[in-house]
C-alpha cells in the first residue's frame, strides 16, 4: 500500500516538475474521498536548495525519512554532478521493492544509480539521445509519456510527470483515488502516451464545442452498435464530411474513438464492479467477452481477466485482508 512518499530535492532542480510531485502526493484529499500520504521533502544537506530561475527552496529534513518510504521521487535535475548519498537512497529503495519515480531529466539520477540498467526507460525527448549514449545498458524509449519497469517509473518531460505519478496512484489505490486527484488538479486521469502501454490511454478529446453534443451522445450510447451513417445524421452532416471533421476535431476516426471509449468504460467496470465479462461486454458495446478480450489484448496487451486481477477493487480488498 502506498502511504509514505519522499521527494528528494536536488540543487538545480526544476520547480514545475518538483511542484507536480508535491501536487499529486503532498495534498490531503481525504475530504474528497481521496488519499492522504505521509509526504516528505528531503535533501542530502538540509537548508536552502538552489533551483532554476534563481529560486531556492528551504528544506528542513535530511535523507533519513527515505529509509522506509513506499515511493522515492526525483524531480527534473540538471545532473551537474551526483551526490553519492542520494544515489544510495535510490539504490536501496529499488532493492527493497519500493516505487522509484523520476520526472523528466531526473531519469539521469536513476541511471547514475544503476537501477535502470537492462530496463526500458524514458526521459524528456530532448535528452533521450544523451541518456542512451551515456548509459548504453538502458533501453531508452523516446515515444511515451512514461515507462513502468517493475517498481521503477520514468516520466517524460514536464507535465508527463503528472501522468507517471497518477499511474502509480492508480496501480496502488485504484481508479477512484486517481480520479479524485486528477479532478482536483483539473487534468485527465490518463492521457494518450503515443503507443500502447499497460494503462488507460484515451484518444484526444474534442478540441472545440462543435462536436460536443455528438460526443456526449456517443458516450451515452456506447452499448449500441453505432454506425458512421447514424452518427453523421446526428451531426446533420454527410458521412464523408462527418468523418473528416471528426478526425480533425479528435485526431482519430469515429470507430477508433468509440472503441477506445468502450475499452475505458470496460476498464472502469472491471475495476469497480463484480459483473461478469459477458455482462460488461454487452454494456460497453463489445457484444461478447471474446470480442472485448481481442480489443484489450490489442490495445492494452492484457486480457480483461488479467486487468481485473491487477486493478479490480475486490482483488485489492482481498489482498489487504490477507496481508
């Protein structure tokens, strides 16, 4: 269970990426039904920590709270030298199975600590070539928002740190807790990472109000067999115009958008209900469990049953009771 979170403040770190970690993990959201973490900001040498743009941060705690943390987080860092004390904290956390999270160029700290060797990882696209050349044992992926490799999560640049942090919350505490945090931050719980990952990755939302009514209607009728002809009539357009406009607005085709939303709805049902696979397939528009399984494997690289074992509320409850 994710309870204690420690962010390590480093000289030269970026304040936005540091702030995203504080925003996700450092605010008590229990009044909204969300989580409240035991949150610490620590430094190898407590006191003023210089940041980018001439700012500084006063840190009161040393590295000792990191010894039993469930998550160690490293914000973006200019990697102008590495503190061996910080590297050892990262190594120890990885070795005991705690989560280790880096945001943007913070991946260089994890790489220097050696915990990314033989793993897939990412960082800001401006630094992926440098990360790969400097640490050739790392499989650097420049095309994703974040990478989960065991208990280590590396996030790409800037706002992707939010995606990476929310992913850890989702894996540990489920969709409901993640949605509370995301709603409070006014960000989507998941974003499209550019290629399939073992996470929710919705296609882009409509960028203007012109399709809002149709989009809402589609979401309310996912269980139906919606055709392009039906949707174009709803939008008062020809099928060709509707298809062209829909792609321009959402970045994808109506069929792909519907399929992705059905997967998301099915994920929610698998997480939060005890409905059978056939029932969920019917309610989400897949028609049968076999068809739903085909799309899960194709998009998420996992089956609905395996997804429920990983993310289902009842599975997590059973694990807690047996712990």
